[in-house]
C-alpha cells in the first residue's frame, strides 16, 4: 500500500477505534487497600485558608488547630457526641 504524503503510515480506523475504546473502558489496576481510619488519630495536612479565617481561629490563642477541626466536624455532620 503506498504511503500518504508526509511519510506516515495509514491508520486502520477500526483498530484505532478499538484501541481508543479499550483505553477508556479498561479499569485501572487497583492499588493496595487503604487502611481503615483509627478513631481519634489526627493526620498532618497542609491546608490553604484565607488569612482572616486563620486570624479568627488564632485570636483565642493556643488550640486554634483543634477549633478549626471542631468547626469542620460540625459542618461535615461528623460531630463527636
């Protein structure tokens, strides 16, 4: 079969369509299972929040991280009883 201008090989549309379909429908290999959360254990994270929000929680001194955590628990519906 002669090559088209530019030296590219002709593409079989059926094979191209099958490859594209397989790529988007194949499930990725599952990684290791995530360990279940241990109640009461805190995780260190980086969180970007507005300066005025940070100042609000810091204005009462030490414990501001716990106050942010408590506020997030309330709005997420995960309040501790």
